[in-house]
């Protein structure tokens, strides 16, 4: 079962219960996680883009998009990224791995933070998606970068579930027609793929920037344990409702 924020009890995750999500600042919560207690981090942090300016692109169905997305001011983005990435390194187990999503605009900060924290980058994956915006004088951006990094390149989980796993993944975004949604949301298929390759049932998966909670929901469906943080209350509530819809400890195992 997923559990709401329970602070004060001592577990292998410090004050947090396994299979719980929490409404608050990831930079604060990350510091409370004991070193070496997380098996896998999958996260899609804020990108330091101006969401109001981009609203036309994202807000396809007007009133269904939940407002309030928390962005990081551009001038703070480098420090913000360095701070959470170094905490991510600390909380990962010695054989842990991390997948970080990044747009191209602040990719430099993300790559530097990952190197400087001590991670070894194994792959630079391109997620190719469809994005039907009209551009007049430049190409339409239709990819994200996913940095796949490990703590120890001699010991980490990589379940070779595909014969020739390639580093360009063409996966469609999910459009939830008519439903309430957050402005960005990872497709479940993408998260499922990462979980299959880089975790086993029972592993603890962390997403410090939950948004709509896809990483927690899919982890739960696949029998992984999860921990997640989201600073915007409406998004946290949205993620919580999604988790409540799903029975945890799913049968879809591997
Ligand atoms: C790109 S979105 C994540 C989308 C998510 N992967 C999904 O599938 O819905 C980044 C999220 O980080 C949240 N956020 C920004 N700063 C935060 C912080 N300091 N602590 C926790 N969450 C934060 C934003 O509100 C936003 O929901």
C-alpha cells in the first residue's frame, strides 16, 4: 500500500516510509534520506524554462491543466541542480543508478553536476517524442536527453531485457483527453522501460520531482517500492489520487 507522509518514524529510509510520497521541497527532504538507501533514481526535474511563455505549447486543453508548476529561476538553476544531484549521489546505494531527464537548454548544468558529484555516465539516451507545434524559422524540438549514470561502473543492475538495447527511444507522449493533468508528464511506457532494465522487484525507486507521480505509479505497478517528493500541493494531491486508484505491489513484476 502507498502511504501518505509520515515523519518521525525511523525506517531504512530515515523518517520516510517505503511506498510513500511527500508534499514539500526535495532539497530539504533529500537531506533526510540515509546515505546508500536508494536503489534507483528516475527523475525529470524542472528545466528552468518560462512556463507562462510556453503555456500555449503545453496547455493544449486549457482548463484541464493544473496550474502552479514550480520552476527554478534561470540564475539559480546551476546551484539548484548541483545541490540535488550531489544529494542523489549520497542517497544511492553503492550499486545504484540514476536516470535524469533534461531539455537541451540547461543540459550543460545537468551534465556538469552529474560528473562533479562523482557519477559515471553510462549512456546519453535520446527520447524522441511527437510534438505538433508550428515553428517558422527553426526546427521543432521533439526530443529530451536522458542521462543514465551509475555510482560504480563495475557493479550496477542492468537487466538485458532487449537483445540490442539502443540509446534512441521513440516513445509517444500520452495525451489524457478531457482529463485533469499536470503540464508535463512522462509516458508510463518510458518509465516501465527504465525500471525493467535498471531495477528488480522490491528495489527502492526515488523521484524527488514527482509532478503527476508517474514514476511512483509505475514503480508500484511493477512491484518496486517508491519514495517521492513534490513541492506543489495540487500536483502532490494529483499524484496521491493516481496512487490510490492503483493497487500497489503489482503483478506485472519484471
Ligand atoms: C518536469 S516536472 C515532473 C513531471 C513528472 N515526471 C511527471 O511524469 O508528471 C518537475 C516537477 O518538479 C516540481 N518541483 C520543482 N521544484 C521542486 C522542489 N524544490 N521540490 C520538489 N518538487 C519540485 C515541479 O512542481 C514539477 O511538478
